C-alpha cells in the first residue's frame, strides 16, 4: 500500500494491516480445505466459546468440544453415529463447573468399556481400578459411594440445554466475525462461514434426538463398572482410599491415586515398580522420612541444598530409591548423557549439559534402552546424542552421594514410565569452571579427550544410540477419545501430604 493510500472502513493503517494478516491466514485455511484446530477459523471459534460461556469448568474440554462439534457440523455422515455423540456429551459435561470436569474424566475412562472388555473380568478390573484411582486423586472422600450415586441420565435436560447454548455461541461468533470483516472477505470465505454456521444449527437441532441416545450408551458402559466395583471386584480393601465411618477421617494409600492423561495419544502406563521414589517432603513435620535414608556429612555434597521451585520437596532425595550413602569414589569411571535440544512428541526439550550433579557409575550402557530405563532419564529432560565420561585414577578421591536410581513418570510428555534401578553418583562439580570449559571445547570439536592436572581424564563423544527419543517406556495406544490414567510419582504424593490439599502436583526437577 502506498503512503497516500487510505485504508477502507475508517481503519488506521496498523489496524488494517492486522486485519489483513488475519483474513489472509483465514483465506489460506479455507484453501487448505479441512477444518482443523491449527487454522485461524478454529482458533477464533474456540476463543469465542471459551470467552462467552460463563465459568467453563475445563478450557481444554472446550477446545476439544469445538473440534469435535465442528467435525459433526461439516460432515453429515458423522451425525448419525452414536459413538461420535458419546464423546461430544462427555465434553459438554465439562461446561458444568467443577462437577462437569469430574464427569468428563469419568466418562473418558468409561469409554474404554466395550462389548469385549465388559465380558473380560481382567480388563474390566483394570478400568475399574483406574476409575477409582482417578476419583481418589481429584478429592472425592469415598470414590465408591460417589460413583454409586452418579446418575448420568438425570442430567439429560441440562446437557441438551448446554449444547444448544454452545451451538448458539459458535453461530454468533461466526456472524460477528462476518460483520467485522465483511468489506474484506472474499465470496468463497463467506460461503465457507455460512456452511459452518448452518452445520452448527443442524447439529443443534439434531442434539435433541442424539444426546439422549449417547447418554444411554455412556450410562450402560458406566453401569458395567459400577456393578463390578460394588460387587467387591475393586478396590481391594487393603489398597483402597476409604472413609472410616466411625471417625470420618480419611485413610490414604497413595498407590491408589492417579491423574488423567489428556493427551490425544494416550499410552498404557506401567504401574509403580520396584524402585519407588523416596519421599522427600520439605515440610518440617516430614523430615524424619529423609533422615531414615540420608544425612549430610561435611565434605560431601549436600542434597538438601536445593529445593523445588514450589518449596515442596528435595529433588535429589526423590531421585533416589532407598538409602543414600556418603561415599568416596576412587579408581572408577562415571558417565553422563547429554545433547542438543529439540522436540519429542511435540514437546520442546532444552539442551542438556555435559557436566552436572548426576552421573551413572561404570561404563555407559550399550543402547539407549539400557540407558533410559535403568537410569530413568525421561524424554522431557534429555534428548541424548552425546556422552561425557570421567575416569578417576586410584590416587584421586572424589566425595559423592551414591544411591539406586528411582523410577520416573513423564509429566510434560505424558505416558512415559522408566523403572530405574541403575547406580548413580551425585558429585560436586569439582574445579567446575575448568571442567565445564574443557567439556564444551571437546563437544565443539566433535569429541576427544583431555587430562586434568590431578590425573582425571575427561572424554566426550557421540553415543551412537538409536531410537533414544520417544520410544522407550511407552505402551500401546488405546481407544481414540478414551483416557488412561497415570499413578502419581512420590514427589506428588508427598506434596499432597505436606499441604493437606485434595489436589496438587509437584514436578520432579532432576536435571539430566
């Protein structure tokens, strides 16, 4: 646009530039065809839905609801499939503050109940256990009693009303956008908007017939689980989180709490195994838990020096399973994996460091699988690619805190479980700047060796491990739209105990 040109509609040059950019992106989205969550139109509708519906119980569910309902609005063939409406009903529940968010989680777990699983007691037991653990996690004092009282069918009228209101919001948001940009919009885009708006009106009307059918389907699946649970199939008395009827006090067994994995590519989770994380709460009343396992001695690393960002626990204590010893290392080799940053399963992982507190003892494993599993280095911490090795001669004595590696659960990248069990040493970064400088120099050169004045040798080179990222510690994918749960790691358990809250999350901050 020339300097003398005047933008249309009494817009400023800046406003016109912004609007033109937005419309240009929208036109490109239309040219691409299929409506999806990455396109500007979907973002506009989603923002409108979230912003215009009062007190939405779950923003993520609102986005999912937009994507799912848009599919029904633009694809008439999907509209007659009850299965599509079952998932939609689950997300509509999330528009009901608090209660609806709980039902959404219950519903997504219940989706895993099929005709096959309903006939297999083992499969049904797994789903039932997950459901009870999820309810325990979000704070229902007696999950079994709450579940028994849950009647989805009695919410039919409310769900239909919520869905009709939701469709009205979407239709209105499209219309408002058309009014705002009608002077700039091409006819093809206007036709696209009209088609989408008409589609939402059609499913709004159709919802009166399909929502009752979907609720009935979901109700029947949930009944399978209820009958199994109330018949005594789950949970076992010694593992349940129950209310003591005599006192009203809660007895907590942390192994039976779990979070819902919201990822679209949910994975089956391996349950907590042999090498559980140490309880490492920073709460003064829980210090005895730590003293049973670790005591700092002068001259050795202080594992109580660093605390997580929220002030809840000591990461270096939780990173170990069992006793932590103050030990002198001599005549031994240590290794550490590191590498450049990048994306794993869509999550950005920062560059990891060649020099740090945590080291594996002995020679590096032969494969990425033998490294990630026993050393419990999560994908979200470290993308690997390189190895740093330190060779300590017999005449050199290095103070260290040694222990068994604890299991780890993925947080940023949901669905990963690494069993731990390897040997690790926490060492102070002796001659820190010199070692860091040498290691970085060797890395930039593409690898090599260097020897310190005290005889310690530093070696840096490529790991040559295959499939180090995104493959290890995951199970098979599950039913689309259904949800899995993940048992809490110890750091989250102790946070809940220390704060005495019904819901909380403490992320392990071990740096690898």
